[in-house]
């Protein structure tokens, strides 16, 4: 590039201004990426050619303006008198154009090959389809999270969410705000897997079975504050009979009908809070909250 600029300057009278559009857009790209994306993505952002697409067209325009006169211009870019034009022989130009064409064709072919033969999207969607077809109970309750980053960046939310990407499987899936015992995600290969809640917060332990529902309201304190969204709570309980109740977790309120026995109920949570409240239950329910864990759901071992 430097050699081309120097040759144009040496053989033409006013070639330097021809590169102004290219230089301006490059500086604008650097400023925008440095302020908006580099702090998130890191230095690898400089290798994302999609942010420099217009530079290809502007480079070609710059070459034309640097070497050829512009018809109708107030000042004409002409050849310098007495300066030999060493690199403008017809044979040399044809060889350079041919080499550029071969390089471009090779680059395009390799790009298409990468996306056609090494793109994991087709295999992922195929595995998702097979996993849903093999699921014994439908519709399958799913956490409405995002597909793997290798397929679509989270910056594209909500386009990367399950409910958006898996619309063709709408008759086989559901995205509840709460679920008893059954809640699933897909692992990075597309296999259906039960949800695991890694403990970011837990209930403060209580003597006996845990927190037995009593009075009109039972408050279950957590071992630390919670803020933001995207959380799910897994509540393990034991109940001698079916119970209807309300669970409040920050800004999320869930009215639940829980079966008797030992079960796990999953509920969404968001907002700022440090306790979970259970209310609107019968006084003689006998239900005991054995365990309560809050965290961001992840896929466990793939369902067989």
C-alpha cells in the first residue's frame, strides 16, 4: 500500500487527495470500534473484516482517482513530466490483475468452504430436532436461553433465544416461567438435558426439615443479595398433600399448584432481593421447603 501511494505521488501531480475518503473511513472505523466494541471483544476485533467492508470499494476509487484524470474536475490530475512510468506497462498490469483475480477467487472459495463444510449450525439444529422427537413427554418445557455463542452471538438477543430460533418446533416446546420437576435446556451439541442450577445463592439453613409453611406467610432468607435478571430458583419440597400457593422472588410472582410428595419446582426470579416469600397457602398444608438454590441454569447430563 505504501509503495502504491509513493508511486502515485511520484508519477502524478495531485494524487494525495485521492486517498482522503479511504483514510477518513479507516479513522472513523478505528474510533467507533475503540469506543463501542474493543472494550468488550478485545483486540481480536481488528481482525473482523466486516467492519472494513467499505474500504475495498474506496480503495478501488482511490486508485482510479490517484492515477486517472477526473472528467469535469476543476483541477486535473496529470502525469508528471519527465518521470518514467516504470510499473504501467501493459504486460505488467495484466499480470497484476490476473494475480489479484486468482487471489480473490481463492479467498471466496475458502470462505464458502468454511461455512458450508465446517459450519456447526446444521448439526446442532439436526440434533435438537432429533432430541425433541425422542422426548417422551411433549411439549418439552425449556428455559428460554440463548443458543451457543459459536452459532450466534448473544449481542443479537433476542434473535439468539430458543423461542426465536426454534419456532419451527413450536408444537413440541413450551417456555414456562415455572415448572414442577421437568425443565430442560440443550447442551452445546444440541442434546436435550435437564436443567442444573449452580448455587449462586442458597437459603440459610434451618433446623429440622427446612422451612415449614406456617401462618399466612413464610419468608426464606438467602445467604446473600440478588440483583438483575436471568435467575432461576430450584425449590425442593416435601408435602403430605397437594398445595396451592404463591412464591415471590424479587419482581417475579408465581401462583403454583404443587403435587404432594417430594418434588422440585423451578421458578424465574429477577430484581433486587435477599429473601423468597411463600404465601397464600392453607394453614394446615404441612409443606416443608427442604432446599432452595438460586443461580443461572445450565444443562446437566444429556437426557437419554
